[in-house]
C-alpha cells in the first residue's frame, strides 16, 4: 500500500525548545516552511488549531493558493462554528486548493482549553456533538437539495449549500484519540484515524480497537491509520543521541525559566498542562514512566519533559535507523507517517532529504514482493 508523510504547517518558528522570533502569524515563514515540505517529498502538512492561535483556515488558503502539490490537513473544533458554516468553509478551501483538503475534527481533551472559547460540554457530550457535526458536514458536502436537521446539538431547516468540494464524493475526514469514546466516534466516522507514537505493541492494540469500533458501527471498511513522531536524526548514532539529550535539556531549561511552551499536537496548539486530562497524553506519560527506550528507536524523555503533550515521543538515530523504525509501524498497517522536528524548517528539510526516500524505496520493495507472492499464489491455485 502507498505510504504518505504528514508534516507541520506552523505559522511561526517557535517550538518546545525555542521561543518564536516574531509574530504569531509570520506570513513569510509560513510560506517558507510549507514550500520546504513541498520541495522535499512530503505529501501534506497539518494546520493545527488553538484557542488563541492564528486561524488555520485562512492560513491554509494562503498556502494552497501559492503551492501546487502540497496537500492540507486542516484542524477544526466543532465548538467554534455551526456545521453549515464550516461545511461551506471547507468546500471553498477544497476549491481553492484544487481538491487537496482533508479535515481533522478535534473533540478536545482539555476542559480549560475548550472553555477559552465558550465550550462547557463534558467530554462525553463533546464526542456526541462531534459525531453529529461530522455527519452534518458530510451530508452538506454531498446533498444538492435542501434538507432539515433535528439533532441533539444542532437544528436547522431548508439548508442547501451552493459551494461543493472538488473531491468527489467528498474530502476525507480525519479524527484522533485514545479513549474508548474516541475509538467509537472515529471508528464510525473517520476515513483516517490518528494516533500518537507509542511502542509497537501498544500501537497494534490501538489499531485493533479502531478496527473493532468500525465493525461495531456497521462499516465494511476501516479507517487508514496515521501515527505521529518527533524524529531526531544525525549522521551517526552517537551524534543523534547527543542531539536528543540537548533537545530534552532545552525543553527543561525553558520550563525552569517559567516560559510558556506551546505545543502543536496532532490538530491542537495549546499551552503545556501539568496534569493531562486526555487519555492519549496519560498513556504517553505512563509509557515514559515505564521506560525510556522501546523497540528500534522510540525514546520517551521528550514526552516526559512536556507532560505527555500530544505528539511528543521521539525516534532517535541515523536516517537509516529512523527509517527502519517507521517501516516497523508501516508493517503494522500504518500508512500515514506524521513527523515533526524541533527545528521546524531545518528538520523538515533533513527528514525529507534523508529519511523519506529510504522509507519510500523500502515500501516499494515490500509492495513488489507482495504482488509477486500474490501472483505466485494465484498461479499455484490455477495450476
């Protein structure tokens, strides 16, 4: 199966290790970073969402209108707009991008962050709302006659949109989370299910949970699986580990100075919390407490230093080591690999130059071998 690479579409150069050098929305940097992804083999970039961050939708439109091939994953929280409005926004952006949009729906795992924009629902209520929201958006994208909706969270009458996506029948829907409620919602509605990087065995368990949820929802297909990491690469193993320890040292130094460290999760941007509320972050903290190194290259101190803040487990080593670690996840059934370094621009270029080609070459070999085995099996049966 083909493999895809997702990077980050940051609107400034700040990260957990370095404060941003300018405004929250740096137009030149935003374009420069996106172009670096397009020029170095990445398939798409994520425009994350945060309560006080630059609005990702116009930022995505800005990039889409200036780049020709890079695809967009747009994060969106259902609490910030009505689904009729959002569906039109997404369809318009799909038109601007010539069909390069995927929408990542965020339910929200932090009550305080949700409350900053007036969202007072409980977590379970938020999941119910998200499922209703996604279903409405899908229907608006594909329905050309006026319709009514009377739901638990949304009610409207005689609505029909006059703008439709380029992609037919509709753009893909992305979703993430590690709780049973998340698996149930995403298993039912998502085309792509997003996970944070965990040890291989735990990732395999989560994939099976998502598949089971899809079957329970009556689906005959299953979502594609995406997993996110923070790669730390260098020409030698020794240099990579030195870089890894410097990275954690920089994160801790910023915390000790009392600086606000904002992380871009898979979809979210939000200040670091001392005790995470969401199950995904709780899992990352527990994994870090149980050990620093797992499998081929997974390293947890970056997650421990940030309190399990979203995409925070690292893959450490040479490009070859990190590529092989990513292939281990591919062999589990992961076909979208999300990666983001701590020097956003430099790491995007290095990863694109040195890791992506190795993974693509090895995936092509695996696919060719699989096709050969299939042909041989068919010939044996026919014979």
